[in-house]
């Protein structure tokens, strides 16, 4: 097995900053924005993104967590997963621009589950998707609006996102 | 763990995990859409050889909130005909394609027999068996206590040092048994109170303190007082002389209620005999968490069904 | 037909050849039609079970006289006493004669019917004890087994009345009020499992009362399936006072404990229930020192559906004939508590004496009726349904490793088991017919 680092700490920070700029541009500012991270690493990325946005726009951006465990379509094929708390910021999501944040976009099934979960929680005006890495191999008609890095990869390869908050360091590696 | 038969089988980690998942399920209950798609296409059978509308509808609500299909097999109706064996019923359920069985039975150990035999290959949830156990009741009681004590910060916590007094017919109570094992596992200090006739043999070896008089137990500054239902026929079998004497010695009346701290929880698994083991004043007081128990029952049962039915492998890891 | 058993080891350890001719032990040295090589095998007197449920008439789905005696032969028994709780109950001369005749006809073992003490086992009115005693079945043992004769006055009368006929009352000691809803041994384990408790005192109090009654009226008393250390104490005291009481213990109470109930597997549900370790040890000791006189199987067959059920709803009882000697070997012989002479005494000589069954007092003497069992104590087997020869399979030993194996059983001079195999029914019935003449 070989591991190759494709993003380092500074790359991740740069990618998030760029995504933040793109979100502000697309949304014409930070008003009505709600960031919802998908556990576990998506939540940390959403918090970082929220901090960048708040700095750029000089106003706090609500950040929450959206757990999709109970909405997955592969539950019966895997060992039981522990769900994570869903935290919807005060003010809710109705009429807001929700940006879903995840670490890796792959088959699209997680995002499908997230959209289902979201629709049970309210009715956002717009839903966008921001991911740190898009590795391709979509199985559903889903695409990301904001991508930190496109990483074309073989299905046999595995992509690992490590974050300071959960893993003690920031890096993205490909292992094959 | 593939089945939930006894709280004695649960480790502290497993118990906390069930309570934590129940927190997530409780969050769902506060939403506008109270349903999750998690068990869509799965069939949960409520197999009730003994009538209990409360427990059945709680499990039914839990299964339905997880989008499972629910089939109710009830001995009171015509679906479980008198004399039909557990084996025949189980094999019928297997043929129907049940993915999980929730069983209530008047015989202790019936869920264990169902789980041990090859009649049906599905997770079994004990919804009360004879005078043995009622694990989901104990879990919902622990959940209720933890939520009251820790609110939003309850996740991940145990019940270390929480003082729980359980009063009444310990001998015949499956609720008491399940609570004793679970609360002890979670670190609570449990105290059982009953006349000597209603204490099980060997209770001094249980992980509890035992008091023969309620008034003694109330001096221990309990955080929780759990009153058990006392059944009228116990009188006839000479467990105690009269309802009046029982209420006087072991009932939570207004005067005893007044001796509790303002934040001491009063619990009852229901249905209550108002005026016997619990006064109306105690049942309706601000200390009473009886309705919380009912609401939390659905969350706990959702958590248990989710953990046992959703995965491909061992349910409660 | 004559048979030579060559090189067998008798219970006392002596090695001998034994020749059987015309149904009796014959002078050595004559010719033999058949030779059984008994090198390394123990020759025991034919085993006698004072407590068997043959279920016929009335419960033929569980067992019949034919299948039950076949099980007996497989276990090395040559005589069984058949309990009275059939349907109709064995409380008249007609029923006991019918059961006895079936036994004679099939020939696997001598069947001695036990008569009910009270009509219909109802505990209210004495059954026709005299008529049964003087019937062709010559009933000598009377029991309401399954139910206790709990009315003290009725028990007194029964003890007195059977003594008229040199009979004995075999009491199933179970105080009924103390055992309402009882499911297993009363104690901490029952409390934890939520199963109704069967307290030791419910057995001990009846035994205490009945030994005193037996003393008072000067009658003989037999106690069925003693299961507790306390009962042993009461019996020891009674015997020390010279009270004419005998007692039996089952193989399962010598080996198994209440811990098995933890599985809620109803194969372990039995009446009286399996008890604690200390009870098992006390029972072994009592059997070794003679406080308990005999081993009796309480062979209680039940159909599969009666056991494949929640514990509360399942039937009480275990089959035990086929496994009895192996279990006694495991619990008593291999532990050094009892030698093979002790086995012969507690499983043949004494039960025969209590039941007034003749021909078992000097089993190896020339001229004795040839009722013999040849066992290989060095064998071990994983006990399975293939070792069961009756109609039911409710054995608690399935899957357990047990010592010893019955190699041959000879009933009344003809073999019922050879090379470890039960012989076909027609062959055995034919041999029995020839013997009757
Ligand atoms: Zn009996």
C-alpha cells in the first residue's frame, strides 16, 4: 500500500478560503446563509468555513450539523452505525440558503440522504453543496457547487481526509 | 448483541449508547416531520401474548416513526388463538418475513426461548416477560432520569451517584429487576423498599440497598422515587393484609411527598393505582415525570429498534 | 438356549464365567449355545427401577409399555415399577392387570404396576388397594406420584392400610400450597429469572411429617425422588430413630443443578426441581452412606411440543432409563463415592427388596433367575438421541459426554440387549413367550 499526500494544511486552508469567496459571490453576501456540516468531518469543515465567512463578511454565519445516518440507503448492508446529533441553528432553515458541507464527494448517496433529511427539517430557499474533495464516480445526478479540489481517482484507491479536530493534523491522502 | 432480552446483558458502554441514540430519536419527535425513513421496507411484529395497550402502542409508534411496517399479533384478538404455541406463531412470523419481533409474554424467559430457537431468525426485543424483565421500561426510566438531570448535555453520561429508591412489589416486578441491573450498570445507587413478603430471595446479594420501611428510605435524600404498581390479588395471596395498610406503610402520600426535595423525581411505570401506591397529589405534582416516561418510551424503543434492526451485523455493539 | 458370559468382573471385583440355562444361573462347565466375551466388563444384577412412568394407558404419544420397557432394557434394567398416573389412573385391579399383561407380552422387562393411593389421584378417597394387591398384578407399591398425599389423616390411613398387604406408600413429597405456581428451585436464581420458586421446605416438611406418621402407626414408608440436603437430614434422623423409611434419589438430582434453568431450556424442568450444588453433594453422600437407599429414574417421557415451550408452560420431567447407569457412574463411581457393589445394591437389590420383587437377592447364585446387566465402564459416549430407545427424547443429557455403556441385558434368561443394541421386539416377545411356556 502506498500513500500520497495531495493536500497539506495550507492547501486545505486555501481551498476553504476560496470556497468562502465563491459562496459570498454566488449568494451576494452572507445574508440568510446557513452552513450545515455532515458528520463527522463535514461539521468541522463547516465550522472553519463559517469562521472564514464571518471574517470576510464581518457578520456571524450560523453553522450546524446535519446527520444523515437515518436516511442512508445502505444501512442494512453495513454494521449498525451510531447516529450523530443533528444541530439546526436558531432561526432554522426555512427560506434560507443552506450550504451542505462534506469532506469527500463520491457516489453522491450521502448527499441524497442529506437532501432527504433536510426536507424533513424544513424548506430552504436554496440548497448548495460545498466539498473539500470531489473524487468522481457519481452514482446519482448530484454535483457540488463549490469544490476545494477535484481529485480524479480509481475506485480501488482510498481517499483519507484528516483534520486537526479529529485526527490531530490536516492532510488529504490517496492510498492505493 | 443481537437481541434485547435483559438489561443484565448490557455493558455500561452499550447502555449509554442506547440512551444516546434515544436522544437523537427524541430530537426527531420535536420536529414537524416526526418520521425517519430508516426502517422502510422492514417489518416489525408486535407479538403480545399478554395484553398491554400502553407498551404495544409505544412500540408501534416507535416502529412507525422509523417507517417500518408493523404487524400486531395480539392474544386478545383472534390472531394468536388460544393454545397456539410460541413455536407455531414464531414459524408463522418467519414465513411472513418479520425482520424483528417485539414480544410480551406472561411466561418468564419466553423471549429467550424465542431467541434461542431456530424457529425465526430475527432480532427479539423483550417487551416484558412474566416476572422476569422489561428492559425497554428500565431504559426509558434511565433516559428520563438522565435527561432531567443533565438536559441537553446528557449525551455520553452515565448515572454515577444518582440515588434511586424503588418501592413496592419487587418480588413480582419485571420493571424492578430490569431497573436494578441497568441502574447499577450505569452507576446509580439503588435502594429497594418493600415488606419482607414482597422482596425476592437473595435480594441482599443484588447490587442494591434494601429497606423494609419507606420512611427509612426517604431519609436517604433520594434523587428519584420510583413507585411500582401493586396488584390487588397480592392481598388475597397474603403478601400484605389490606390495601389500607399497604398504602399507609408503602404509599407515596402527600405527607411523604412533602419530605422530598423539590427536584426529586417521582416515577411510576404505569398504570397507576391512585390512592394505593401513589396519591393523586404525588402523581400530578411538579416532581412527577410520569408523562415524560411515556414520551421517552417511544424514543428509547426507536433507538432499540434502530440498533437491532438497521445493521447487517450484531445490533448493539 | 444357554448362554456363557466369559471372563466377567462381578461387582465385588472377582472375575468369573457365568452360565445361564433355562432362564437360570447354571452350574459352570456345561455347554453353551452362545458365548459373550465379557473381558473387561462389569457384570451387574439386572437393574430395577422403582419409579418409571410408562404412560400407557392414556398418554401413548409420550410412551407405551413397549417403548418404555425397550428404553429400560437399553439402560440395563430388567424390571420397572410403572407409576399410576395414567389415564385411566391405575386405581383399580383392571388397569394394573392390563399394564402388567402388556409388560409380560412384550418381554423387554418385568413390569410391576404401582397402584394409586387415592381414587383418580385426587387425594380424597383411598383406592381399592386390597383389590390391586390381590390381583394378578400383585401390587406392592402404592403412590399418587405427581401429586402428594398431602392430607395428613388420609396419609395416616394409607400407611396403615397398605401394611395389611405388606405394601408400601411411595410418597411424592410436595406440600401443595407452598408450591403453587412453582417452576424451579426456590432461591436467588429463581428470583432473578422470575420463575416461581419450589422451596426445599415444601419437600422436607412432608417428609418430616410422614416419617413421624410412619413411626406412629408402625408402617413402612418410601420417599420418592429426594432432592434436598434438608431432606437428607430428616431421613438420617428418622433412620437413627429406627423408623421404617426408605428413600430414592434420581440420577439427575445426583448430577445436575438449578443453574441449568438459566437458559430457560425446558429440558431441565423437572419435579422436584434441580437444586443447588450443596444439595447434589449431600444427596451423593447420602446415597453412599445408605441414608438414601436407592436410585430410581423417575423416567418421565413427554412429546417434543411439551418441552419446546416457554418454561412456565412446559411439562415437568425427563427421560432417564437409558442414561441412568452412566449418570450414576459419573456422579458416584468415578468420584469414588460408590463401588460397583454399591451400584448393584442401590440400583437392583434394594429397589427389588422395597418393591417385594423376588429373585434379586442372590443374582449370581446357581439357580437364580438370570436377570443380568453387562456394562463397559471404560467406554465414553456423547449422549445423543441415538442412545434413546423410548418414544420421547426429553433427555437433559443430549450433547453431554457420559461414561459407561450397556453391552448386554439379560432378562429372565434371554437377552434384550446384545453388543449394545436393543434386540427387535418380535425376537424378545418370542423369547418371553417361550419362558412363560
Ligand atoms: Zn414424583
